[in-house]
């Protein structure tokens, strides 16, 4: 397991690798979309074509759960969620920046006994390979879904929980964000850890070929999980908004 | 022997077993569907991949927790 630099601020511990990773993926999303939309033409260029394809794709995702008019309202949410997770997932596969450390750096949370385990310090990794990031995204989606349910009708929202099987619905409210977050985290985390294991434990002429195959599979899994996370987020919100609940 | 390592190994093994059973069911039906209606392949492929991602989720959660146990993080 590689080390990550950590900073304690106001009693909370922040993982710098995750913060750099999420900032970098947010910056990539911002720059790509700004570049693609700046000089819009009737005959789109390569980049504009690509982003239009992604927008059409997210419109398809949104239309799976909402009716056509509401889908346009949620298009921005769907598009940015999908693109952010897609790029964040690929970050750890394509580029892992790590540095060697030979002295303890107490201000970054790297102590002597941790250095005995490994000298590698990674400065950049997939933000979605950290459970805190995915949990916060899933909880934000769950809170927004419940808010939309309450705004639709307060009576209908609570009637749902007071039915004979209401306890099951209460449990469901907690298990939904938990599995939503764990599904994305576990896929990306397992992918990254296996790459690190193959890079560090064993000669490269034995692990090289399986590692390349696994990296290709990780790119594929990252794309599918980004898609599934976005679809499920929309489904959870649409469930609360629909009238039969 | 450290029991954490045994626990992690058992978790990963059973996760692989479950994923194998689930995926084999899914892809067997997918091939069956293509054999009956070859023209619906492109439509079925997308649906199969979504379901593949959903099935793969629980085994991979087991694998991730198993890895954490193997390395002694939890």
C-alpha cells in the first residue's frame, strides 16, 4: 500500500493526493468544455463533436428516468457528474505520480514507522479510489432526492414511511447511498491496488503483460461505473419525484 | 498464521465464485439472445454491459474489503 501525504487542519485529516486528484479532474472537465464551446460552429470540429456526443449520451441517460421536459432541467447535472467521474476514474490508471521519501516529514503525516513499510509517496491518485469522496457524492445525491420528495408533497413523503412495511423503506434510505458509494469506490480501488501490486511485487517481465491487460480492463470498468453511478443517481432522484410514491 | 490474511483470502475467493456464477448466467442468456435474433446484438450489448456493471459491484466490494484485510489496513 503506498503512502499519501496528509495534512491536519481544524482537527480534520485531509489527504493531499485525493485533493490534487479531484482538483485536476475538475480542471480537465472545465478546460475541455470551455475549449469545446468557445468557437461553436454549425459544422463542428473534432473537440466540439466529441463534447456534443457526450451531451447527447447524458441526455439519453436523463431521459431514461425523467420525462422529456424534466430531463432537460437535469441535463447539466447528469453531464457534469458523468464527465467528472469518468475523468476521475481514469486518472489513477493513466498517471500515478509518486515520489521517494527517505526522511520523515511530520507536517505531511509521514512518520518514521510508516516509512519502514514503503518509501513510495503518491501525490496523485484517482479521487474516486477514496471512500470519502464517493460517500460524499452519494450522500449529496440522497439528500437532494429526499429534498425533492419533501418539496413535492410533505404528506406523501411521510405516508410512504408509515405504511406497514415502512421499516424496510427506512433501511433502504440508508442502504441506497451506502451501496451507491461502495460500488464506485470498490471498483476503482481494486483496480488501482492491483496495478500497484503488479508494479511492485515481482519482476516486470512476469507481471508486465497481465498488468497491461488489467489496465485496459480498468479503463473499461471506469467508464461503465461512471455510467452506472450517473444512471443510479438519476433513478434515485426520479423515484422520489414520481407521484406514485 | 495471521487470521486477517485468511479472512481476506476467503473473501476474495468467494467474491470470485459469486461473480463467476452471476456473469456466466448473464452472458449465457446474452449469447442465447443473439443466437435467436442476430439483429438485436447492438441493443443487447449495451444492456448486458449495464447489468454486468451492476452484478460486478457486490463481488468487487468484497474484493476491496478483502484487499484492505490482507494489507492490514482494517
